[in-house]
C-alpha cells in the first residue's frame, strides 16, 4: 500500500468494511474546523507494518491496518463518549488519522486531555499490534503515535490547514518515539552499569524417568521498569549496539547464581555466537569459574538460537568447534520458530535441538505439527542429538510429545522457572 491509488481508495478490510480516505473526508473536516474554530488529530504512523505487504501482499496489509484502525477508533469513542472521525491513506496510505472535534472554547481538552489521550492511544496501539501482526511478523514493530491541534484561519484554505495539522502530528509522533527510545537506552545503560538483571532457572526434564537433567538460565529485567521481558531488552540492546554487553552480564549472573547444580545435571546457558571472542571464555578463566561452582565443562550447555546460528553461520561453526574442543555441549534453540534450515541443522550437528513452543502448542489437535516433530526426532537420532520440547503446558501436549518418542521436555507443566532453589522444589513436586 505504498502507492497513490491506495491513498485515494482508503483501507479495505477482508469483511467489506472500508476506512474512508482523507480526500473523501476533506470537505467534512474543513467544515468542522470552520464551525468549531479548532480540531484535534491523533496520527498513527503504521509505516513499519509495510513489511507485511512486502512479504504477503496488499490484502494482509489492508486487513491489519483496518483491524488496528477500527480497534483504536472504538476504544477512543468509548473513552471520550463521542464519535471519532477516522481516515486513512495520507502520505502513502500507511497512516491512520483520528480527528477529534471540540469547540475552540474547550481549551482544557486541547491543552490537557488531548496529550493524555494520545499517550493512551500509543500504549493501546502497542498492545494491539502485538496481536494483529500474527502470523505475519515474529515480533511487533514500534508504531509512532503523535498528536496536534489546528486553529481555524478563515483566510487559509481548509485543506492546507488540515495537511499542516497532519505534518505536525507526524513530526510529534517521531519525536515522541525517539524520546522513548532514548529513555530506554538510558535505562539499559543503567541496568548494565548496576548489573540489575535477575536470573531464573527452569527445569529440563527427562520424560521417561520424570527426572531433572538440568536447568535453563533465563534472564529477567528489573521489575516495573517496562523492560522485564528479555526479548524487549535484547531488542533495545541490538538497536543501540549493546547486545554483547547485555549478553555478557546475563552470562555472568547466570553462572554466579548457579550454585546447587548437581554434578550429573546440565546448565543451559543462552549466549550470542560472538561470545567466543570474550576473554572470559578463554579456557583457563572459564574452567576456574566452573570450579568455584564445583562443576566442569560437561555440565555446561551453550544455547544459541537458530536465527542467530543461520544469520552468523561461520561464527557459529567456529563457536561449536571451539566449545566442543573444551568439552562443552551445544544446543540449537528455537527450532521451528520461523527460521528453520534443516541443512544448517545437519551441518552443525548440535548436541541438543530445542523445539520452539509454537510447534508444541496444541499439537494434540494438529497432525502436521506431529509429522514435523516426528521427522525432527528421526533427524536427531541420526545425528545423535537429543530433542527437548519447550513450552509444554498441558497433559495432552505432554502425551503426544512422549508418543512421538521425544525424550526431554521443558515447560510450566514440568516445572516453572524460579530461583534455583525454588525451581528444584517445584520440579520435585511436579
């Protein structure tokens, strides 16, 4: 939807509904501006969603935009107890415009309420996008939201005033997004300097014996910071070139808090492929750190996501050779999360294949998923690798996983993540 015809036609949903274009509403908008003496605008710049059209076509893009516009408009109408005039199609067709009409005399609305409403819309849009981009995108992009007001000038064309209002709102949207991003970077830098991340451990269980064979170390950001999610933290770190520093902090904290791992258990540790160049991974230093925990190299499993492995194949190949030479094991994580390359799996031959929870969820009702896992299990056996099914939450999922011959699992049903002591207690009662 990046052409002019899309801008003229508006956004069409898959259900025949249509969000009118700006050109269709321009006369009404000019009339309301003249009658009220002012008009407010909240602009949603959905340009980051254009990647949906690039990969899946204009239809899915239109449906996503329509869903977003209708949900936000309905929420605004509910909160403000008034109809909200919504249009689309300006500046290439990826912008949603929500016009709010109040008299010029209602200065409290324009100076106080409008900024608060825009902030609420910004938060609501972020929540909506997480849901409506599925299954097209694996993570939700940030959508700029801005606001502005126009005061009527009787000697200027209404159309020119409305377009100036749109440009002001768009500028505000990108300024606000940059402000938020800079704030997150500052928060991340503070987290790194204060080493303010916590580590929880989730049991990895042998399904036949119902015994814990190890624990995966999982990072959590500071509580109530808005950065509790490791995915959010690492996305911010990647954007500001602090991914290595965050990865190093998580690795340190995971090892510091790992006292209590039994000699016959594994500690699964998520790392970036480039971590092999960290001086802390030199043989003597790493072995000394493990000795303090009364562990050896055979206790440690380095997990690298399939996406990172394929995207950094040569580095990952180097990492595998290096770590295996030192006696460590390797796990390829997130298998089936959208990046699968079986050629890469065969080439790398990791010790463990961790199946993404998206393949496990609802598997009892999904024969294609069952066949895919059956094939992966056969592949793992030929490579002498062990499959670990992640995200097992229901007895039905567990039953199918076991019937497929998969020997190890991880998930809420088998043990929730917590401190190592708490994880051990939960695992013993699961």
